C-alpha cells in the first residue's frame, strides 16, 4: 500500500503539479519533436511586430492570471479568446491562430496563459476543470473592454480544447457566439489513464483513482469531474470539433465521443494525416476554410456592414 501511495504522489507531481518534471510527457513519441512546431519563424516575426498589451484578471480563487491582448486593425466587436495546451503558453502555442484571426478574419485577439502556466499564477494544472471558470472571467473582461455588443469565440487546442468544451457546459453570456475545439480529450480521467498505459506501461487501476484522490486534496478536483464529454451534453453554444486523423497522443476516437455527446449545434472537421495539435499546419487551407464557414454562421462583421451603409447610393441618370 505504501508503494502505491508513493507512486500516486509521484504521478501527481509528473502530471498535475506545476513544479513536476514533464519530460516524459513532452518527449512522447506521439508528439511532434521539432523545437516549436506551433510557432514557425515567420509567425514569431509577426508576433514581435504586434502591439501586444499585457493584461490580467483575478480568478475566482484569487490567482492573478495574465495574458496578451491584440486589438483588431479596425475597430471590431469580434474577439477570439485562445486557449493553449498542456505545459504550453499563449505565445508559444497560439500565435499562429492569433495571426489567422487577426490578419485574415479581423478579430481582436486575447491569448491568456492558463493557471499554472506561463506568466500566470498557480501551482497545479486543472486539465480544463478549474480553467473553465477562468475563461468565464476572461469573457467578462472582453465584454467590459469591447462592450455589451461583443461577439466572442472561444478556440482551444488540446487541453485548451478541453477547457473551452468544459466552459461550454456552464451558463455563458449571449456574447459567446461559438466554440472551436481542436484535438480535445474526453476527460482528464480518460487521457491520464491512456497516457499512463502508453508512456509508463502501467494500468489505470489503481494508479489513476489514487492519484485522483491526491489531486482532490492538493488541487481541489477529481479527474472524473474534469469531463468535456459531460459538459458538451449541457452546452447551448455552437461547437466546431476538429481533430487530426493521425493523432495518437489524444486518441482520434475521442472526437467522435465528444461530437456524439454534444446536444447543441455542432460541426466536425477531420484533418487527414495530422498528428496531435498540428491540424492547422498540416492543412491550413482546409482548416481556415472550415473555420470561416462555421464562424460565418454565428459571428457577423458588423463593421463591414456599417461601412457599406455609409457608401452613398449610386444615382442613375
């Protein structure tokens, strides 16, 4: 029994604690091993040229959460809030999508660092469960800044995708017009059970239940609570589910379970040959086209409509 407890404490440190060694997870053969596959040099060059603003909020449990805000090139009521993945950060993981939304779609962009990541406070990773409340706070920040007429999109990748799906099951304001989830897992329990077996060759039982109890004591939640699958069964917001067909880090089959459980308006995009979290880079045209089509149904470019209304009507004769 002592050995099991020691192993569970170790697994908590590896998987959940901010200070734990994440080398085993980050060196998984199921992940791209480039220096940074999410931020190519041309994207980093673009980021350095942008007037990013440092912004912050205080979470429901008193943490200071920090992020970056980039206003649209023209005044706009459309804002995307991006959610990065496990052990990542806003700039390192989400800059390519920030560029897409800002340059091609004309959105304001908010890129938060999740609790326990980047510049934000926090000693543990919530796997989307506590972060879902943090995104409620970021939504309030956008509405306070942009106005009551805001049109907000939540777009997350990997753990960020699970985060926005977990947020979708909460009572979100009308200003949230759509949610985009890229390669999300069904629940913290499911993904940790899968990774425990795949990376460490250990069975889920008894290690995951015991580690979940440690997590409840130290971080305030159980792995089974952090369920995107249960939350989308309560959602009222339109959701676009994206997943790479070759993803073996977050198993491809999870997207079908999430899609089938969702009770709101929904679409699904499968990117052939794409591994984990690189669907956009695998087929940018397909990804961006599906995104434009989905968002076009629920988010409207009111600035363009207003500009057209100011053009004098042509008089014949």
